[in-house]
C-alpha cells in the first residue's frame, strides 16, 4: 500500500514542484524589474538574491566545482581590475565608488561589486553560449574557445551600456571624475568593461577546456535552464523601463558641473536596452526555440 502510494504521489507532485519553481522565478524577476532601478536596501537584497540564483543555476548547469571556479575567477579578476581602475583610471576612466563608506570593501571596491559581476556575467555567458549553438559544450574546438568569450564579453558589456548612466549620473553609486559624453559616462568605460569581461570569460573557457567531461543535464532540462538564464539576463535591462514609464523628470548634474535632463537619460537608456540586451535575449530565445 505504501509503495503504491509512493508511485502514485511522485508523478503528481512533479508538476506542482515545477509550477512552484516557475512562480518563484517569476516573483524574483518581476520584483527585480519593479524595484532594482532605485538603489534601496530592498534593491540590495534583490541583488543578493539575483547573485544566489546565478550561482545555483551554474551548479545545475555546470556542476558545483565549475560554478565555484567561475565565481573565483570572476571576483579575482574584477576586484583586481576595479582597484587598478580606481587608482589609475585605467581601463575604465577616473572614478570612485560613492556608496556608503561603512560597507565592507576589498581595497577601494565595495564587497558586492565582484559578486554582481559574477551574477550578470554568468547569465551573459549562458546567453552567448545559446547564441553560438552550445559552444560551451564544444570548447575542444579552438574557434569556440575564442568566439564564446568574445561574444559573452559583448553581451555582458551591453548590460553596462544600459545601466551605467543611470547608476552613476542619477543614482551616483559611483562618480566619474571627468564626466563623459554618454550622459556623464566616458566611452572608455565600455572598452574597460569589454576587456574585463573578456578576461573573465577567456579564463573560464580555458578552465572548462581542461576539465574532465561532466554529466550535463539532458536536453529538456538544459533548454529549461537556458530559458531561465535568458529571462534573468533580459530582466536586468527591463528594470530601466519602470522609471521611464513613470515619467521621471528633472535635472541632474555630473561631477564636472554639466547638467543633464533626467527624462532624456531615461528615454535613451530604454532605447539602448531595447536594441541591445532585449535584442540579444530575443535572438537567444529564437535560437533556443529552434533547438526544441
């Protein structure tokens, strides 16, 4: 009787677990879209949840050892380059973080920065892998070991292209000392992001290439994981639609004293997001659909 009940209950409980999982993911993504655009304690909590989701996702897709390796590679490289950037202005430009000075830091960089690079970087890597037809599973090919880190770096830099003007010029989470043409952001910043992202992804690609084969999830589960990654990636950009839709207006002054219109900045951010992050996510979703 007990065995029969077990056999009956297991199949019926699986759809419930899947529905609960998707509801949880939807709640996290919708909360992130609705509230992450404004730096508040709640937004910081959502950022921590986002990072945790990225790590758990990486464990399911690549295994715990590879997930830990990517995290270590990412935080080591990004904290090193961010500290060099703050000290010298290379490669991003001259800036400093203006967040609460009481926050824990590694050097001059708030502790949350490295993990945020990991969270956004991991989902950017997965989107790039989908765009390149599963290049992360064929890193024995030299072309994939080169192409995947490069494409992933562009996908990652799209995120900064979308969020930097809002987070620096409006929210002043960090300050660009000499301003810049992109609503107070120097164009060198984006080249710095491209370089830093590429270093992270190239190191990870070389690490994966040298690892023994692991038991990757089956095709249906892999497609589900890829779909989740695309949703998380796109949500990072969609959060900037909220202040634009609210009609946020006024003026903001950058570190050089130049005045920018908040409404213009918000509208530009949405336009850039639509033709970069949203488009990349759409292409990845269509690629994923063709694999079904």
